[in-house]
C-alpha cells in the first residue's frame, strides 16, 4: 500500500470523528504551546543579555577597567597609561581610550551668580523627564543635538545662591571657563544621575575638548583573543606600572563570566519549567492511546474487510499508527503557532524591550516531540489492531 493512500485513509478516518479528534488534540496543543511560549521568552531574555554585552559586528569585544582612588577623577588614568597599555598589548587590543564620564562628574570650581562652588554635573543624551522640571524649559532633543550652551540648574543650588530658585532662570554659569545659560530648574534626586547640581548636553560639554584623564579606561579586544583574559592581564600590568597605582586601585568587572553564568541558569530554569509544562504532553498521550483503543474496538468490521481483501498486518498497523501520528503532529503544529503568537503578545507587555525568539530548533522540537508522542502512545493500539484474527472477526 502506497504511503499516499495510507495517508488518505488515515485522514478520512479522523474526519469521520471530527469532534473526538479535536478534543484529543487539545492536550497536545496546550502542551506544545506552553513549552514553546516558555522557550521563546527564555531565548528573548538570553538575547537581551547578550546584546548588553558589548560586542561589535566584527567580533571584537569592549571591556572597561575602573580606577577607584582617594582623589577625584583627576587621579585616574592618564595619557601615559594609555600609551603604555597600547605598547604592551598592541597585538591583543585594537583600541585603548578614555571613557567619557557622563554621570556625577566632579567639578572643582564653577561660578554661580557671585559664588564659586565645588559641584557636580551629569550629561544628557536625551531630554530629562518633564516631571522633574520645576521652572523654565526642559532641554529638547534639538538643544542636546546642537552645540548650544544651555544648562539646567538644581533647585537646591538655585535657592541657595539666588534665594528664590526662579530667579536663576536666564543667568550665566561658568564651568571650566565656558559660559552656560540657565534654561530650567529641576528637582534633584538622591542616588542617580539627577543627584547633581547641573544637567547639560554631553555633546556640548565635550565639544572641542581633549580628554587627558579619566577614571575609566575602555579597551577593544581583537577577535580571537579572550576579552576576560586580556583585560585581567592589563589590570595586572597597571597595578605594577600604572602612573597612579599608589593612590588607588584598578578593577575589572568580568561581564562575560557573569553573562555565561546567568545564561546557564536561564537555560536550566527554562528547560526545567518546560519539563513541567511537558507533563501535559504525557497526559495528552494517554488520551491519544485511549482514543485509538476505542477506535480499534469500533472498527473491527473495517479491519476484517481489509484483511479479507488482502491487507497485511503491517498495512493495518501503519494505518492506525498513521492516524495517531497525524493527530499528535497536527496538534503539535497548531500548538507551535499558538505558542509563538502567545509569547509574542507577552513580550509586548514585558519591559526592557525583550522580544520572544522562536528558532528552527524550537520548531523541530515541537515537531519531533509531537511525532514521538504519536508513535509511543499509538503503537500499542495499532499493534492490537494488526493482530486481529480474521476468523475471530468473522465469528
């Protein structure tokens, strides 16, 4: 008997009992949909973590070494440190540069009104939340993109210098010999980038300036070299030869090792939860077996007729096994699509721009598992049907 004929016969048999076939498939659909949903969201979380780990399209990785000293940013890395690292690690590193600080930058002296104050500032790439603005106007995207000398002043410092914070609007502030005009007054917070006295454009602050000191050194490791290993070697070198090694400490936070550990934990959790969800597949398999046993008992006459006209036991076995596989594979494919769609909907509600990711491997998993359920739980009923004796049936 040709496979195409076998497929047609099995399909017609399932259509003859549409409601029963559909109810039997529901368990498979739920099981596969649950597993795909969990795996897709797990893939999305992993992909988000990997994207956060700085890797270029060419395969190079960027890492950062921090300096923690007794003094401020002026006691960190120097141009001499950069030159030495480039010379010693030129084979492993493609770039060595200062990282531009953006948050809580210490300023030794700034002129506010008639007062010279030691202060701090943070730099903006995007507009501040309007809810923090008290007086004046916020810095817009255009203000931040253009080299305009506009600044936001904290209400605390404005009140201290001008008595009334609103009086600071339109006044001039001198920072590093450059004049800025106060455009707005904002409410400072306790522990983030807004816990400073000034907010201004990053582009404006660094425009035309040459950085010769910083507290963070940015390394770009060439493809083929271990980022963690190379960076740790640079840290060891700086501890022996760094210009300010006696005034502080150099440290490197290994994001790659952390990412690997988190990724492993995520895989374990994802597959553990998937295994729990997969219990429904076992229950669904029992349902498939039960339906096939009922089908075999109801179709005794059909089996007898087929045997009488020359069908072999193998033909009977494959007919009922094909029905079982078609049930589970059909349910698996529907479950895969539902799981894909459901995980995509859930990802829209998850913060941090996490997207559900479904791979070819996930599809093959759904197809393979549903096929295996059909074979395992359909084999016994199909075997029983194939072993029916024609004489016993005719009796």
